[in-house]
């Protein structure tokens, strides 16, 4: 049994976890693949950095091309992150006839279409299970386990940092900034948290899941609607609770009759739903198929060994696939190359949802009548209204309105007009409601 030889680019959180899992579970892994997997070489950026003792047994270089072009390596594992220079190394590995495993959602979401096409021409495999949902095998579940279904929708909490912050705000009765700072201290949020809290990371991931679920090419990131969690206050969390909801950072992909919706934004979710109970850094994805009904996948969406679990599973798959004819392999994006789904993408303006609106209004008669008149003019029905007796300032009252379902373009136009009223102060906070029904 000749060993399969791998080279790793990046020995940070996930790279070190991958070394650990490969070493600790070597026997089980080789019984699954039929041969041992050995790490021949790894590349890092800073050779002088102090590292976990397990790294001492690996030959290190600070030149990734020495891994990518090495004749001694069969599979390159890319764990650097970001689009560049990761793209150059992955493309270089494919050019050098090596299979690739990566945990890099940005790379797959942004450059995946071309990388998969190139890999297919070379009869090579790219594994990317760890790119979405960390340790949860969500890609394999949709691509293989649900292959008999028409997937109807995916609704997921797939950014642990945003979920940690919203959960922390609720539990600690604290502001966004306070919990973000705490998340950074605990290593759950980057020094620059924009990618996570503004929804970019979740957009990368839902683009990948939508492609696998619906047989569409990976969408240009700019075409996916994205809303962050930065405007949500502790006040909103309390009002949502009062109304029977939790606020969750949702990524949504839906195959509706009129078209395919793909979007990322915080949403109010009924508190009795399982997704509402997914707290902290945990991830979960609710997948609905026409045959299977609802299925829920839950687990650690990040972390050293949970993510390594998915990386190593991909390695096992790649070793197995490398022993089969290319035509018999599982297509990376679930569907065989050919005509993509003809279903159009639905523009965000046509998406339908109920909405939570919070505003501060001047405490005088007739204000609510003006607001409800504008909503009525846009054919938006009101489900409920909460008006508190006093707000932060005595002359103003917080008003929360829950609307029934309406198209985005209607509610956006109505909100703009309400904000123009002299009696409404500042911006209106709007959060969509997803009943998950
Ligand atoms: N962390 C998670 O929980 C998690 C979960 C799911 C997916 N992912 C994905 O996994 C990938 C790796 O994430 P991570 O958290 O392990 O990152 P990380 O801890 O920042 O590690 C990155 C590694 O890449 C090396 N590196 C950076 N630039 C390089 C370059 N130009 N040449 C060679 N090596 C370079 C770094 O070297 P030095 O050590 O010398 O600095 C480091 O070892 C990313 O795509 C990430 O999105 C991470």
C-alpha cells in the first residue's frame, strides 16, 4: 500500500488541526482509504513563528511553490485563506497534476467556476467540504445524501461570529460593540470583523450551497443581497422576544416558482423553531427537499479540529476518487457539467417577507395614523404594533410595527416615506421575519 502524499499550505488553526487529526486517527483513516496518508511538506508564511510540537515532525518551507510543484506530493491542501495568493497556488497545484482540498470559502465562491472547470479538464478533484459549516458535512449531505430530491430551500446560520454576537447581546443584555469586543478577546471574531458581521462570509457560503442545491453556477457575490447585524440593538432583541421571536443571522437560498432567491441578512425567527435555539458559535442549516421534507444539520461551524474533520474527510474522498474513473466521480457542485438550471435569479426587490420595523416617533397625537396610512398606501397590512409609553427622551416614543408579508420594493418605498415624516426621528430599523413554515 503506497502512501498518499500530501502537502499543506498554511499551518494555522485549521492546518494544525489537520495534522493532529491525521496523526491521531491514522489507523482508522488508512483502513478507510486502503492506504496511509502522509504529510510530506508544509508551507507557512513566517518560518520563525512558534508552533505546536506536532509541527516539529513536518518539513517546513516559506515558499508554497515548493509544495505545489513538488514531484513527491499527490494532494495539495490549501489552508491559507483569502482569494489571493491562494488562487495562484491552487491553480498551480492543478497545473502540476495534483488534487486539491481547501477550506477556503472565498476562493471557492469567487473563483470556483473556473477552478472546477480546469480541474475537470485535468481529471482532478477539488474537495471543499470545510468551506461551509466547518465540521458539519453539509455539502456532502446536499450533494449526495439528498441527491434524489428537488431541493426547495436552505436556511442556515452559517456565520458563527454573528451568531455569537447576537446570542451574547441577548444573554448578557449588552450592546453589539460590547459583545464584539468580547468575541475578539476570545478569538471568535477577527480584529477586522467586517467580513463576518457585514455578511460577506455568509454570502460566500450560501453561494456555494445554492449552487450545489439548485444546479446553478456559483453566483457573482455582488448579485447576492447582503445585510449585516451591526444596526441591531439590545432593544430590538427585547422587542423580538416580546413578539415571540429570536433574531438570527440567516443565509437563505430558496427555489421559488418565480425564481431563485439567495440572500443573507438577520431575521426574526419564531422562538420555538430549532434554528432559533442555535446559539453562540454553533452553525445549523435547515434543508427542505420535496421527497425528504425538512432536515436539519447542526454542529461546530468552525474551530481547529471540527474544521480539520471536514478537511480529512475530503482527503479520504479524494484518495477514493483518485482510484476511480473520472466519469464515475461525484461532481463537485453536485450536477454534471451541462446546461444549468433555467430558473432565473429573483431580484431582491421581488422577494416577499413580513417585516419588523422599529422607529422613534414624536410623542403626539396622529403620528401612528400617518405611519399606518403610508403602509396602507403601499398595500402593506399590519400584523401588530407595540408602542411604549416613553423612550430614551421623554418627548419621543419607540414604536415597533410588525407587517404582514409584502414585496421588498413596497416595504422599502414605505420605509423611505415614513422616515421623511417630521414626526419620525432618525432611521427606521427593519428586520425581515422568517416564520420557517
Ligand atoms: N479557523 C476556522 O475555524 C475555519 C473554519 C472553516 C474554514 N476556515 C478556513 O480555513 C482556512 C484557514 O483558516 P485558519 O483559521 O487556519 O487561518 P490562520 O490560522 O490564519 O492560518 C493561516 C495559515 O496560512 C499561512 N499563510 C498565510 N499566508 C501565507 C502565504 N502567503 N504563504 C504561505 N503560508 C501562508 C499562515 O502562516 P504563518 O503561520 O506563518 O502566519 C498560517 O499558517 C481559511 O480559508 C478559512 O476561511 C477556517
